C-alpha cells in the first residue's frame, strides 16, 4: 500500500472511527470496565460467578429458548410468504410486500402494546390466557422478524436461476423432488443467513420482552436493564454484556459469511411470477395466516385506541394534547412527537453521513492483502452496534460521557447520536452491496477521460447510489423513531420521545393513560409505516436484507 | 512519445510485470500480445496510472508520470467491454470528456465522432439498447473525443464474435490512422494485432520477449513459444529442423517454425511421407503427414487432389512460410 493511498484511506475512515470510538467503544468499554474492575482491581472471577447464579442461568435459558422458538416461528410463517410474494402473481402483491416490511421497523413498544391489547384480559383473545406468558413474548418477537425472513429469502428466491430446476425436471424429477434437490439447496445460504440474523434480533430484543414478559420472563437484554437501573449491580450487568458481545460477534460472523444479498449492480434476472395454481393453495393459505398474524394485533390496537370506556370515540387522540391522568407525563404527547421527529431527522443525517463514509471506505478496491484486511476489519467494526445491547450503549453513555471534556449528559445531540449508532449498521448494509456492485472500471474509465475523484463520484457513483441513499434515510428515520433501548436511558424527562412516553403511560395507573398509550402507539406506527411504504416504493433490493 | 524504462509491477509482492522497457513514437500503434496472465493488461494499467509501478520509470515526452494521477495523464483508456456510463445517452457518453473540459461546440464534435465510428444518428440512444459492437464503437468515440495524447486499448475487440471482430479491427485501424492517434493496444489475438497495429511487443510471464515492426517479428520469432503464439503450426528442432531446412535449400539452424501451409503436396516435392489424417475444408485439404527424417508435420493439398490416409505423398516446402529460430527452447510450457 503506497503512503498516499494509506493516507487517503485513513482520512476517510478517521471521522467514522472517531465517532464510533467516542460514542460506542468508550461507553461500552466503560460499562465493561465497571464490571471487570469492580473496585479498581481486575476481577474476572466475579464475572464467572455471576454466570452461575440461578436467576442468571434461568435468564440465559429464557433468551436461548425464546430466540430459538421465535426464529423457528418466523421461518415457518415467513418462508411460504416469501415464495407467494416473490414468485406468484396475484392482485395487490406489491402492496402486501410493502405492508409486510413494516412490522420490522414498528417501534418495539408499540408492538408490545398491541399484543397486550390483543391477549390481555379484556382483549379479543384474552380467554386464551396468554398474557404475560412466554408464548406472548415469542409471538411478539416473531411478529417483527417475519419481515426479515420474507425480505432475505424472498429476494434470493426471486432471482434464483430457473434453469437448474428446469434441467432437473427435464431429467424426470417431480416438482417435489425439484424443490428438495435443487431449490432448497440453492436457497440454503439465504435461509441460514436469515435465521442467524433473526436469532440475533430476537436474542437482543428489548422493548417487546419488557412490555410482554415483564420481569418474570426476562432475557439477557432486559436483565441488563434491570440490573443496571433497579439493582445497580453493574458487575452482573457487565458480565451479561460481555457474554452477549461474544455470542453476537460469533452470530454476526456466521451471518456475514452466509450473507446472501442480491448484488444490485449486476442486472438481476428476476423470474416472472406465475399465476397461482391448485398446488399453491397451502402456500397462499399460510400467507393469509401470516397476514392475520400481523394484521390482527395492529387492528386490535387501532380499535382499542378508538374506544373510551366501551364507546367509540376520538377522546384518546384528543387527550394526546395533554399530559395524562395524575400527571403521568411532564410534557404533552404532541410535544414528545415533535421532539421525536426532530431527533429522528438529526439521527438520520448523522447515520447517513457516517454510513456513506463507511460504505466508501470498505468498498474501495484494495491494492494489497494488508489493505484488504484493514478494510474488512473496518467493515466488521462498524457492524458491532447491530449486536451490542442498546441498553449497554445507553447506560455506557451515562457513565462515561459525564465529565469534561466529554460532558454530554445535557447535550441535545446525545439521543440522536445514540439512535444514529443503532441505525448505522442498517444504513451500511443497505449501501455497501450497491457500492460493491459498481464496476470499478467505470470509475477508471471516467478517470482516464479526465474526471477527478469528485467528478468521478458524481458521474459513476451518484446515479447508482441516490436511491439506496434515500431508502437508507427512510430506514434510519423509521428505526430512530421507534428506538427504545438506548433512548430509555438518555432521554430527559422533560424531552421524551414517543416510545418513552408510551412506556410511561402503560406503566402509570389510570384508564385514560392506557387509552392515550394506544392512541400514541397508533400515531407512531402510522408515521413509521408511512415512511417505510415510501422506502419500499424506491425498490432498493438491499433494504432490510442483511 | 511514451517511454517505459525497466518497469515492474507487483501485486502483493508477486511480480506481474518484470523489467519491461518499451518506446512508442507519436502516431505509432503498438500491440502488446501475450497469453492471458502474461502481465500485458497490468502493463497497460500501469501506463494508465491505475497501478503503481514497483520499479522503473514511465515517461511521456521525457516527463516522469509517477506522480501524475490517471485523470491528469491525458491518456484515454478503452475497456474490453466498453464501460459506457449506463445512465447517459450515447451522445452524452461521447461528449463526457468534452464537458469536463468545457469545450465549446461539443455537439458538433460528438456528431463528427459518431460519424467517424459509423454511428451517425445514435446520439440519443441509451447504451443498453446497443449491440456489443455498437457499444465498442461508442466507447472508442468517447475515448477519442478530446484527442488523447495516447489511447490505451484493453482487448478492445475480444468481447465480440468472430465476424464482427474482423470487421471492427479493420475499422479500428482506419480510425486510428485517420485521427493520427498514438495507441497502445493489449490483445491475445495475433490476427487482431496484425490488423490494427504497426509494431508488436510479445509478453510472456510478465517479461517482454520480443518487440519490433510487425513484419519483422512475424518473420523472425524470438523462440518456439513466441512462434506458436504468433500462429505458426509447429516448431521443428534438431534433426527434423535440419531435414526440413535442407529440403527448402536453407542452411541448418537449431529450430524452424512452420506454418500449416509451408508444406504442400506436389508431385516433385523433395520430401516424402505417409498421410496420417486428411480433412477437407472449403479451401484446401488439411493433412498430417509422417515425413521421413522429420516426423509428423502439417501440410495442405488442393481440393482436387485428396490423398487418402496411408497414401504416400511428396511434399514441397514454401520458404516464405518458414521462420528460422536461433534457439530451440523457450517457454513451451507456458503454451501447452
């Protein structure tokens, strides 16, 4: 690597590395240090001791069990829908695809509230007695992650080369045999990749588990929250964070190896969807089931928000201008919404700027093995926020960024920065495949015709990247609107975001408060859904595919 | 004038080009010929400024280019697959470099260039609607737009099918002559090199094996591997070479490269042999003959004289289709 190239690489990478260093490595490191050096002396034995506590072991068991069950459920519901929505032609197909992408970015608290409303004592399915059981938690986790399965497997299925299947059929394989011997092996990387990412998200799920499982069915993530905020047992929290970091790194590495994102630079051959036939009835049936699974909680939520004491009314929505019964809140919900939107705008431009720099750094062609290693290491580094508990990051902010020169506790930028970090991996994963898909010789052709680096980027990169950039912006915006884990630590009481307000309202007694929580959930869900539907219109294949 | 002095290029410490020295005078067209993996494309990329040279000097008119980035070298590079900008029309692709330099009257220049490459009226079409050959013509027009000091062509015709390649190679030569462009072309196809270029440089395993006027290189390949790469059918060595040269009335030499048509069936030929195989083509019959004292060689016969396998024939030697080599060894492994 020549000195000049090294300098260029460094200059581009410096900004994102610094930001991630200060706002991620430092807080998480500070948090871990509290656990490993409890009284200024290195004491790793205490961490091991924590992991043998009966409650911690139960929490670990819960996490693994919940995540595994939710992953299986997501695959079972998602695979038929992935096929139906990407390979069959029927009316409203595109709309359904867009609608089924929405759950993934719905605020976790909103989903928690929706399932509570559905499964609670007075809810339509209250008689099943599922409220507060592990089943409710697993259903909630699967609700989110079905969209990941549909997205990842669907786009692989859509661009699957048809010729091997046709060749097998010509050799005498029945449709079932073709599916078993040709289609499934070809889809396996996408399925395994989707499963590992879903498992990761489920294992790190926070808002849903906290609202549906409470303290009884805690997972690692909610336990960290409990240990830090209620019990102030930082050592145990740090021990769990370390364990989480290790497990997540392994899963990320697996997912990265198996990543099956369609390369958008190469002209993808998308198979023409065909009309459904009689054999497709089970698949279509499963898809309808999925739509019910996704639709019923949301409809229950909407219906609930429109009722006050059993009467249809807009009272809950009108109450959003106030602060709730018994002064549940310090500021009206409408003000929290305005603050949420402002925060999301800030978080969006931050994550876009960082994500674009990271994307450029990790996708530029490497000249030597050393350079390639550096770029691969950076790529992995910027994926870390995907796996580290948002709770850890949020709490780490509080304990490390509280003294000069980094006294940011009162800074209005603290919440947007934390949310930008949460959104960063998603932005990077949307942009990187697109940038990688650009043939480097296009840039070389422009350079040989006399275009400087900036002009080359405008000619070659911009026409390809602007749509994915816009899509990533929408994605980041939606994620930021719904972010709960880190924000719950960082938002000040007089400047809360909507998810914080909702969580506070459902925890506060008073019928009006619950109704307001439902109404606020609907408003937040509608906003995120609208953003996501706009993103889907851009048709960027790498959005939401990991 | 382009001058390369002892240029080496390495990827990760593995040398791809070793100690190449070349000179290309203004207005000349040089073809760098070599099998894939010979380092010829790497050499071209180094001249374009896309790869740094690990040793040696690349200079234009005496000025060292080591610190000049690609976009300031004034060398236009044309890729094997054109690399047109897919979102720009043909006209805007061709006019791209003109717009970068804010040249006035670029529309007229674009029309002129499109006429030069035989695509008048294509200005408003998008690259995706063009055939492979048309795309290469547009890429050529785009590269020629600002009259580059040097045009670099990376296998410009190999992505095309055979008939089109032959026709475009002829056109390419005419266009380069008409524009008076200095050009460096990389190719693995010797026919293409003969059609387009006036000088030839042969590369093998990263090193320059031979360089000179096309006809000179053609008449006297440096070693057997070069001869085979240039289209000679066989290289005879030792006693076989002596026997073949004696039949042609030439002094003995370590090796001789023979074209397929160097030996032809003639009633009074000096060599005799037994036909091992015979295959008719539209123009002649292609034979493999086991010649006494020489071994198996290729030969041709007229269509009206179709010898059968096993038949004994006499062969005549055409001296103009032989190349006497100074050495009987060199690089055979890299070809077979």
